[in-house]
């Protein structure tokens, strides 16, 4: 994992409006951070997320998510090269 030179405060304010940003932990809240950025983030948020976790780790975390909206699922599938049929949210939706 990369160094934590990126702060949660660097992300768009609308992503974490309902939680205390100071209590978000890069490791413990990894799935929550990734999901919010993929579903609601701007391009600058996506770039920060990639710097923090790397594409492979983002793809692996997304594979295990119970839900992702259709656009986000397609995006992460194309960008990582992982077939969308491999994602838990795709399987559960069937």
C-alpha cells in the first residue's frame, strides 16, 4: 500500500458528508472510501483513489462488494479488465 500522503480532506466534500472525515481510516474503511469515490466521485477523486490504493487493490475490493450501481460496475470492470461476471454485486443481482 502507498504512503498516506493523501488525506481524506483532499477528496470532494460531497463524498463523505454524512461521516466524520477525521475518523475515516484508510485501512478499516477501505471499501466505504472506494465505493463512495467510484459511485459519486469526480475525476480528481478517482485519481487520488488510484494513487492511494492502486488499480489492482481497488478491483479486488470492488469484486467483493454486495452492491454497486450499473455504471460503476461497468466502469470498474473495463478499467481493471476484470469481467463483470466476477463481481459479487453482479452475481447477487441475478
